[in-house]
C-alpha cells in the first residue's frame, strides 16, 4: 500500500496479513514477486538473446558458463535475503519489531561483506574458475570478458537481494518489484546500445547488467531511506551476536543449497554438453534453460508471495490459514505450469529460434524443452513444499528438498545418462530430476501437514 497510499504501520500491516482472505492476499503478494523473479532472469536472458545475435556459438555458450558464476553470487544473496525474509515475517507476526529490524540490518551487512569476498576471489582465480564452470578453449575468452563485470557487481547484487526480500517479508512486495523491474528495463535498453552501438560485444552485455544492478540497488535503498519500510536501516541495528547471523544462515541455507546446486548443475551440464556436442550443445542447453527458467521463476515468484503469508500467520498461530495459503498457491502455480506446457510443446522450436538459428542448436534445444514440458505440471507442487518447510524454519528438511532438483537427482543423471544415450541424456537430465523431486515431495508434504499443521 505504501507505493500508492499511506504507509501501513506495523500494527496495520499485521492485521492485513492475518485477516485478509487468503486467495486475495496470496494473489496480491504473488503478482509483484513474480515480476521481481522474472527480472532476475531477464538480466541473463536479455544478455543471451542479444549476444546470440552475434552469430557466434562460443559467445552464446559463454553466457551459460557465466550463469554458473551468477548462481554462486545469487546463492549468497538470495540465501541471506530469504533467511532474513523468513525470520522477519515470523517475528513481525509475533509483534517483535526490534528483532525483525536486527535481522534485516544484519543480513544486509553480511551480504555486502560476502559480495566483496566473492568479487576478490573470483577476480583472482578468474580463468580457472571459468574452466571449472565448463568453458572450452574457444568459449574461455568470451566468458572471462563477461564475468569481470559480473564479479565487480557482486556486492551490489547480493545486497539488492537482501533489500528486496526485507520488503517482501513485511508485505511490501510491490516496492520490491519496482526496484528490480527498473533495473531490468535499464538492462534491456542498454544491451543493444553497448553490444552493437558501442561495439563492445559480449563485454557490453556484462556492463549493461552491472549498471542495471546498480540502478536496482539505489532504488531499493531509497525506499528504506525514505521510510517506505517499517524496517529501519542503521548501523545500530547491525548485530554483534553470532546467534543472529547463525539464525539467518540457517533459515537461508535451503536457498543457498538450491542456488549453489544450480551453479554445480550448470557447470556439470556445460562440461557434459561440451564433451558430447561441443560449443553448439552448450549454446543449445543455455538457450533452452533460459526459456525453462522463465517458467520456473514465475513458479518461484508465486511461492515467494506465499512465504511471508505463511510466516506471518504461523507466527500468529493461524495454522488453518497457512494450510489454505499452501493449497491456493499450489493451485495457482500448477495452473501456470500446465498452461505453459500445453502451449510450449508445439512451439519449442520457435522458442529456440528466437535466440539462435543454427540447425544443431535448434534441434538440441527443441528436444530439451519438450522433455521439460512433460514434467512441468509437477514443478509448482514440489517447489511450494520446499518453500513451506523453509519459511517456517524447518531448515534441515528444506535444505534436503532444495538439493534434490539440481543436486541429489540431477548430478547422477547428467553424469550417467550421456554415456548411455548420448546427447538425449543431456536433454532429459533436468526433467528426470524434476520428476523425482516431485515424487519425494509428496512424502514430506503429508508428514508436515500431519505433524505441524494439525
């Protein structure tokens, strides 16, 4: 409400979160969080699109290689942000406003520190890091040029994720959306100007991403400085108690696992695809994953709208509303996935052609997308079971579930299947892992409802 009207105080915000009808509350929270999630993938998808216009499979593959690096940065930024998000929403539900401010400020300070550590380490070990993430000899120069700017922006990226999650945790998802969307628009405008207009090639895409992240950070920070948030930023709120940081890390650990596994999965996928099909296979899987990620980010965005609703109401003792919020969210997310699968399957080739018209790239990417369509209807359910555990503080189980999709099931699939069925194994590794994750989630869902939300 703060963007278009009077800022809600903590008491009014509490009343809104625990008394508004669940379908309206979840939908209202989900729309801006979906937009915010889409922006996080637009940064990389826009780069993929414009870099692909260079008619160079090596440059297109470099975007996929650097995505593994961005996943590492996002693992810490999102992890600290989601940890703070979960704790803030629960403590606000319990009306402990000072503790909520301490969690928010401590997570923000930790994000800046982690960002500088990642920047320094990455720049020092740049070339071996790119090779580790799957860069071939021909992709390596492009990957290094791209990743330098991404690493410089690591402190800004990490801290932006924390600021946006603080806003979401107190129900101000619209403000979070505005900050992230502004950066996304800047990125889309600057990409062609710097890549083609300034003849910077792939370095122009990276510089556009860096500038857009700075824009998002400044806008998000301005909301706190202008007191649009009930969480105040200030050095006095930064905790010296190790327990505060441990709690943030514990709550955010499932997200760190999820994003960290995404980095490992991306590196293994690049290495396996390069071994089987060379630069064309890496480029194809990069493009296919960007299309798939657009859908997944919508699903995750809906879930991020659900999490503060669940946290607030669980903290207020409203377990019935938590259960209702889960089912409303699952119905909404599953509907999106089913509709997307029905429309994407017949147009998978056209989706790849938007990025590349190389016949080998198109064939591999089309097949990968069609395999994904078969399991898309299960994605939302498994995602929200995981997010339910995380936002209510069951971090160990949440971390286990978060590690399934791109770790426990994906890693064996991407390492074994290509040796048995070649490039088809590369194409179907992620869909197989998604299906197995959904099956495992059924058990944990039933267990949680029986033992925690009775």
